[in-house]
C-alpha cells in the first residue's frame, strides 16, 4: 500500500468491507451474520467506484445479483488499524502532546474497552447500561447551565472514551427518557415528547451543518474536532429519525412531522457520507505526502482532477492546495528512495506552514459552541 | 450581458451534495449517487426559484409568473428522474431571461432579501436543514449579484 497508495487503499477497502467474499462489478448483495438486514452495493471496480442502497433499484434482477457474506469482525483489536494506532500511540509520549489532551496510553485503553462492540444497535445496550448512571449525577434539568447528561456523553465521545456507534444510539434515548419521565416526577406538564424530539433534530441538524461549514477555516486539529463533533450530531439526527419498530408512530408524529424528520435524517446521512465519514480515512493510513500521492494516482485512474478527488476525500484545504503544483515526477517516486523521503519531508513542512495562521477549535470550545443544540434543555419546555 | 451559464457554473461549485440529493430524490429513504444531469437539474431549480421570487419583488409580475409556471413541475420531474436535455435548456433559457431583467432593472437588496427568504422556505419544505437553506439562499444572492455586476 505504501508503494502504490491508490491500489493499496482500494484493495484494503474491498477486503476490509467484503472479507473473503469476492465482489464483482455491478450489483452485489451483502448478507450479514450479526442480525443486520441485507444491503446492496454497486461496484465499478476498474474505476474504483462504489455506492450503497438498502433496496435494489427498479428493473434490477435480484437473481442476477452477486451475493456476498462480508466478514463481521468480532474484535477491532485484531485489525491492522489498531496495530498501526498502537505503534503511533507508543511513539507519541516522546513528543509534545498539546495541553488538555489525555495521554495516548489512556486513550488507547478507553478505545480498547469497546473493541468487541459490533455495529448493531442491540449489541450496544450492555455497553450503554454500564455508563448511563454517572451521566445524570448532579444534573438539574430546571436550569440552562451546569452538568447535562448529553453534553457529558458528547465530551466522552470527543475524548475517545465512548465510541460513536454507542453515543449515536444513547443520546436519542437520553432525550426521549428525559422528556418523557422527568416532568412527571416533579408534577410538571410539558408538550408531547415528539415536539421536543423534533426541536432537537432541527437544532442538531443545524449544528452538524454549521460544523461542516466552519471546519475549512480551522487548523488541522480544529478541522478534525469540528468534523468529529459534526459527525456525532448528524448520526444522532439519523437515529432520532429512525422508524425502527414503528417508533415514530408510537410517539404519535403526524405524517408531516415524520416526513420532516426523515428528510432531515436523509440530509444528515448524506452530509455524513460525503463530508464527515471520509475525513479520517486517508490521514489514518498515510502521511501527508503519501496522501498527495494517493490523490494524484486516484485522479489519474478515475480521469478526474486531483482537486475533485481531494474534495471527495475531504482533505484539509491546507493539504489540498498543495495539489495545485502539477509536478508530474511525483507519480514516479518509489517508496524507500531518498527522493521519496525528501518529498514526504517537504510535504509535511509545507502543510505545517499552510495551516500555521489558522485558528483552532479545541474539544472544549466545540462542545461549548454547540452546547445549546446538544443539551437536553428540558427547562425550555416544562411548564412551571 | 449577465450569463446564465456562468451562474449555473459558479453556483454548481457551491451547492452541497447533501442538499442536491435531498432535492433530487422522491423519497427520504432513497440513498443513491445522483449523476451530473440530476445535479445540474437541482442547481437550475434553486437558481430559478430564487430568480422568480426576485422578479416578483421587483414588480416584474408577468415574468415572475412565467417563472413560477416554468419551475412549478420541474422539481417533481427531477425527483421522478424524467428530465430531458430539453428541460434543462428551457430552465437555462428561463434563468437567462430573469438575469437579463435583473440586470436591466438594477440589483435590489430588498429583492435579494425577499428572494432569499422565499428560496429558504422552499428548500426547507423540500427537506433542507434550516441553516443549510439560509446559507444556500445567500450563496445564490452572492452568485447572482456577482454575475449581474460583472456584465
């Protein structure tokens, strides 16, 4: 992968997703063993394109679709990504870690607790049960400040103490439980739960969009923090808009309200797919210079401009602008040569220079900025 | 003369894919890649809805009505994936008429504000996030003002 980043990244993506199954060009059906419903993925392998859908488009013959049985990993701790992260974490204490950041060893320990967590809502429940009670300690739902269970959970997520797959399902449950149970405990009245949930969905959708828009003006850590928090906000809206088990009917959303919620869900899902999810993929695998090589190679293969591929890969603008230099020699660089090492070193130096004057957005600042959207804010609805 | 194709080109680079997908898909359950033709269709829809509201605020009622009639069914056609190249050409022609009229009358901040408000509401009704609708509508103002000013 390091010698031919584009080919390596594509193979990695295919094998990581499909395991030992053989995907074919055209429509493939993924059949899972962990209770998830099957999904469909259209592959254009020569062009390295893929897209997913929950149902086959009209006119596609299901009997002609290639069936895949993707490997469902039962322990993320055995993955290549974990191995690489462990190597980097071991290296970090020897360098300066910014103030306020936890020690890498502690971060890795937090993440390790969830290595066996599967990407399925029901599997998250035992993990959620273990961490819910402390979220409510000292919380006063009657005021706009002070501890808040959702803000606490979001902070833990931002510090890698709770994974996104858990936070995105817990937060809607925290909202629903707080809105439906707390007012009654204090003999207070409030609007139907659906009013508050729809309001939350609107606020968090705004927050996700806002964080996406602002991130391009920030330095790399600000860009990453905005993306990570934006992704959580988007994922929570997607969960709020889920009609699993007829939830929206049970909560008595009208047809119009359901449509609004589900359109918001679709919208943030697309925001997540196009602008949040790809952001960490290349930086997790490659150094900045290698990312530039990957992008150039992919652009050549897909007959697109490097800038178009950079946008698809959600590169930081400070890195993407280095693609403006159309030096054709870079594609011929061989890993391990002194020229290659010099290229990587120069790319890193230029990247640091490009972002030097940009403002940051710390985890605390990002959470403070979006606190109003995240907080339960029951006091806004309760009739005193 | 203010050029509609420039407006389409400039706004295309600002239109976010999430909004384009929401506008182009008939159902909130749909998740698929929208091709270039549908994407440009959504761009033209947004620009023309804005332009129609702008013309209405300027008091150019006959052209505003013509715009409303021309764009009324366009989103439904996009969502049904039934747009033809001739539909895109007709929308582009309609946009050109609007930009020419705005250029002749002169840009108006009040009309821009009214057009932004109308467009934002249309986009929210179609599934946009509130902040997304407002910012997209404002981007259209910026593009249209630049195109009209430049000509």
